[in-house]
C-alpha cells in the first residue's frame, strides 16, 4: 500500500513537472513568435534548468536586437537631418550661381564687371563641389565603404605640399601663417588622400570660423607620436561647445550655421581615428584655438 502511495506521489510530481516544463516551453515559443513580430516580452523562468538558460539568452538577444533597432532609427533620423541641412547648404550657392550665369548669358554685364561675375560664379561652383565632396566622404565613412591605402609617408613634406595650396586662400583672408616644420623627416603610416582631407578640413574651419589674423602650423615628435598642430589667434570656442565640435551637423553659432555643413571636423576625426590617430581641440575664448592631430611614428 505504501509503495502504491509513493508511486502515485512520484507520478503526480512527474506530471506537475511535465506540465510546468510544457508551460515554460510554450512561453518560450510565444516569446520567439513575439520577437519575430516585434512585440517581445521579457521572460522570467525560475530555476537553473536549461529552459531558464535559454530564456536568459533570448532576453539578451532581444535586448541587442532592440538596441540595434534604436541605433538604426537614430542613424536614419540623423541622415534625414543631414540631407535636409546639406540640401539647404547646396541650394543657397546654387541659386546664387544660377543668377550670375543668367546675367552673363543675357549680356547684362560687360568688361571688368563681367570678369567679376565669372570669378564669383567660379567660387560658387567650387563651394558646391566642396559640399558634394564632404557629403560623399561622409556617406562612405558611415557605410564603412571608405577604403584607405596605407603607406609610410614623410608627413612633414606632405603637409608642406598641402600648405602651398592654401597660401593664396590664407593671403586673401588676410591670415598670416607661420610654420615650424623641421627639415627632418617624420614618417607615419597613413592614407595620403585621407590625411589631405583632414588637413584641408581643419584649414577650412580656421579660415571660415576663427576670425584670426595669425596662425601657426607645427609638426613635432612627442615620444613615439608625431603631432601636427594648428594654432590660431582667433575668437576661440566657448567651453560649453568644445566637446561638440567634432559632432556631425554641430554648428556652434548662427554665423557658422550660415556657411558650414557641420561635417568637416566630424569627417576629420573619423578619418584620423580610422588611421589609428587622434585629434583634440583646446581653446580659450577670445584668445586662441589649437587643433592637434597625432599619429604613431613609423619605424624606418
């Protein structure tokens, strides 16, 4: 008789266990279905059984899935804002360019005035090309399609070559550029085109926003790093804006927002970090701003 009772109790216990397991399995199945339909509810399975481990793993997978969705939504919204901003930035010089070309085509201006219109039209077309190049670079970087071709390059000589192309622009902007670049060779492993874009973007930022009259470009060795330093005596950057200057579409003030895509420094930072370098900015409002780009020195 006792054995019968024991057997009945064991049978009932096994039945309850099977019912509980079936319930947990059903909950897991419903959770998986909910995951596919984007209305997953977090699972809580007691005990240390395999089902509880599966539930824990499902919760972690769903959390990563939701984080990926949020990131994708943020990127989609940011790209919409980017296109809206860039379309406005392109439309302004494009409208102006069309106006100048229309005046030229109708013979409204002659002589020196005609040449001035041609120069302005050329400048507007260059502005549009620069915006398109920046946008193209950004989308290649953000989609991981930017291919870099590394080589050991004398950064001093390359920087001098880039500086030469900027001298007419600096002179026109009445910015005196002093250099402190030794004749010594400093080799770094970088992509030449990407480095050129970084330097160009920093120069562009200085010319358009610093309101400086003097700047200094220096290259120096700091332990195993080569530092390229851009310092200007302009209006500086407010301390509350410093941490944002490398953010996409960030425009610190209304003057900047009228003539900047807000992508130049962001692209410079992205490219620098892709080449295992770093870029930082220091500034004292009303006195100076210093951008420092560093790369590991190559072993020659």
